[in-house]
C-alpha cells in the first residue's frame, strides 16, 4: 500500500494534522495529481472552522492546486500522464441540474468545492475531476500559477463582469493576496485604480505596481476621498471587514457597484436609501475562468507575490494568512522540481 503525506482537519475547530494516508485511486472521469504547489486561501477557513453545508470530516483543505497527472481514471482520455495541470475552487459539476443541462456549469445547483466537498491540495497527491482541471502555461512556475487559480480567477472575473469600462475610476479595498492581484489586473484592463488600505505600510508597493491613488483608511474617509474624484464606478472588496466594506457605499458614483470577493460572515449595516439615491448596487463574486486567467496573466505579465512554505508548515502559513502577516499570498511547495 503506497502512502503519502497530507494535512488533515478532523473536526470543526480542529488543528491541521500531518498524517500518512493511502494514495487514492482515480475513478471514472478523474485523475490523480502529484501535487507540486497549493495556495493557502481565506476560503480554507471553511474546513478549519466548519459551517459549510454537507462538509464531512476528516478533510484535507486546499483549492489552489498545481501538479502533474500521475494516473488516469477510466474515461479520462483527453489528458495525459505527466501533464502539468491545476484545479481551483470549483471541484466538479453534477451534469444533471437545469443549469448544467443548458451548458451553464458555473451555475450548477449541486457543485463540488475542491478541498471542501473533496480532499484538496494540502497533500502530496489528490484526486481531481477532468471537467475542472486546466493546463498550466510553461511560462508560469507551479508556485506562481497556484494563487491564480482562485485569487486570480476571482479578482479578474469580478473586474471583467462589472459595468466599469476602461478609463473609469475603480477602487480596490484591501491590499493583500487578492488586492495586489486585483490592482494588477485592473491596470492591465485600462482602469484608473485607487487602493484603499489601513496605514501607510503598503502605499509604496501599491504605487510601484501602478496605483493612481492610495487612500489610507486610518487617516481619511475613503468614501469622501473617492467622491472628490467623482466617485468610483466599481469598488472591489478584498479585505474581510464588513464594517469597512459597508462604509464604502457612499464612495460609489451613480450606478456604481460594490462587489465583494472576500469571505466574510459578519453582516453589513447599509441603508436602502444609500443605494436608491444613486442607483447603486451590491453583489458578491466567487470563482472565474481559470484558463482565461492564466493566459491573461502570461500575456500581461501579472505574477502573484508569494511566501513559500513546506507542507509540514501548513498551520504556520494558514495562521500568517489569517492574521494578514503573509507577504501577499502563502503557497505550500510540495513536490515541484527546480
């Protein structure tokens, strides 16, 4: 029996435990991945703390996974052993609901979530379904590609789905793992971009990456600063702070959109009048097209800034991510060759 190392959570609120477990066998329409890198995302807190419908334990988290195909299951003919591929948040579709039957698999009524519905990439090997894996461009290392499969796809997808157009003023609330990618994508798409963050520590880097404006939320009112410029056509919220997010509504221009791309459970306090007065709207966004994101990143030279950790330090990396101490995105480097 061949064994592998994996990080496992045994119950809600449990610790990340390094275990030895049997390498799984791919079934029909599945592949076995030899994991090379796995990004650590705020969404992994769902496994750590529980609260997701149907979540079963023990569970191995991780949904920003890059690896090589080690074995094919039956009916997995499109892919080949040795190919480098990735899988993000979306772990599979039911193929039976009305959305799937119309070809709208992104709206599947019973979707699988990688590392939540199934075991994820905090491990040396994992199973992935063929309908959600994507090829990794040679121009990207596995460590670089991993965060693009969730953080990158989510931010790029949110920006492209918004009503904002090139030349419009947009704002990015939070300048961490999601925010630093959102800024780069926004600039490549031709937006005038303002970054909103607490303190001056990140201003230099934000401006170095091309931000047209930096708003320190500790010393100024972000909404007032945005309105001095006519208001933002869209504000992309990447920092998990409901109070800070809710206070940004007044910084939206007429028909402006507040788009939330971070997981946050606390309610926001917003008056309907704030929305009605200028036809503003609030929405959430998760996921995106991973192929488009990887290709766009290569073409426009968008690369995530990462801190690398071994699998054995997954708990340390997760805590640093949750405490906003990691230098933008934490990635577990597991089996990538130099």
